[in-house]
């Protein structure tokens, strides 16, 4: 329920307060689909699999947030931030690919069958 509330908050924040960027509509659709998936897994009784999937997906979000902050810092400052930005983007891609491809396919999908 906490994750549902967080995504609902993120949806309404993006809808009413966030600066509208080029990916604005995609972001809104992402939050709507996420809310339906979380609510649907809870109402259908698959909340254990839903929680595991959220945990696996949220792991890569840590690296996404760090990579974005370092990317903003590398635009504002030079030096070490300029060299760290590509490193964290690579870590983000590795975390995303490993959790979505190997962990989800290897563990989450097998446990649901």
C-alpha cells in the first residue's frame, strides 16, 4: 500500500506541479499502469509476487537517481563529476538489465508458475 500511495503521489505531482518535459505523457502513462498493476495484484491475491517484482524493479531506481544527480552536477561543475557520470550510467544499465532480465526471469517468473 505504501508503494501504491507513493505512485499515486508521483502521478498527481507530475500531473499538476511538475514542469512538462518531452516525456510528460509517457511518465503519466507509466504511473497509471503502475497503479493498475499494484492495485490489480493486491486485489487478485498476488501481492507476494507483486511485492517481489516491486523490490526487484526498485533496486535499479537507486542507480537511476544517483546517475541523474551526478549528471546534473557534471553539467554545473567540472572535474570528478564529469568522469563519474558515465560510470554511474553504466552501473544503472547493468543493475537494470540484471534485475529485469536475470532476476525476474530466473526467480520471480519461476515462483509464479
